[in-house]
């Protein structure tokens, strides 16, 4: 079973379209998205509609959850905008009811069998599937559920990971929409039948996204600077 797995697109339609171009040249059996359509950037509705059309199996991300809770007045919109930018207002103004219903149907984790391998997917971590974080230097031994799975594949941190703990591989495809490790926007291509994978990077025109930031969040330099971050030493 050959799969494409991506995460944390965060409304970045420019990177997503470049990703779709790469998909046209690759062979795969199934696509999974680990969550976070919403937050930071401005086109989550269009990306949701693409994922529905492509029959992508999607998980709920923490920002998707924040957005749904905002619509129910459980979280304050102004506070979310202060933390994460006007992407939340843009999502409220542009999200169709069909897309909202789709988000509302999602769960933050999924487990399945692929080519005889037990696989656990989540947005965060096995302990906290929605909000947990696994970084490249996280102590993996704390995730006792790992013994039940051959692969645990997570998103959320925007950091690419390929590490083994005991008999379990921990993988993170990185972020397709907002890279934070200085290694580019990316996704995972994995063939479970032969236990082989690569983390593929996606090149796109960052200037187009920066122009959107200037349009919707003038002065929010943090939303632009992260896009051009380089690897730390």
C-alpha cells in the first residue's frame, strides 16, 4: 500500500496547488491529511473542497477545532485573530456550510492496517491526538501506546521526523503550508508493503502568499518570516 500523507496546510493554497501538481506525477493508493486546514493563511475552504473531490481521508487539527468552537461562540474570535491572524475571520466569511459540516465530521486520530502493518495517524500525539506535540528531540519512550503500532505518524509541530523507538517508527511529514524547521514545506510518500518512505519538499511562490499576508494582516511579519526560515545549527 503506497500512501501520500500531509499535514498542517493552514490555508496556504499556493503550496497546496504546487503539491497537487506533484501528485499528478506520482503513483499512490490513498491520501491522508493529518489536520489543520484553518489558521495563519487564507484559503481553507478551497483546500477542503479539493480534498473532498480527491477523496482524501482527513483528520481534525487543533486549529480546525478552534474554528468550529469559535463558530459556536465557545472561543473568542478576537483572541484567535490576535494570536493567529485574520485567517479566522477570512475563514468565517468564506467557509461554506458544506465545508463546515465536513470539518465537524472529522476526528483527530485514525488507526488501520496497511500491508500487514499497524498504523496510527493523529494530528498531535498518541497521548493527546489533537494537541500533543512530538518534536525531533522528544522522548518517545513516554508514548506507551507505541508498542501496539508499527508506525505512528503525526503532524502539528511542523517539524519533519523519522525516528524509531523500540519496534515503532515515528514519522512526521512536516507542514505543507507553514514550514518551521527551515527545510521547506513537505509531505510524506510511504510504501508500507516494503517499509520505505521519503519526505518530499514542495516549492511554490512564497511572494504570492506574502502578498496575501500584506492584504489581510498588514504588519504581521511573523506570518511571513516563518516561510523563509532556514535550518538552525
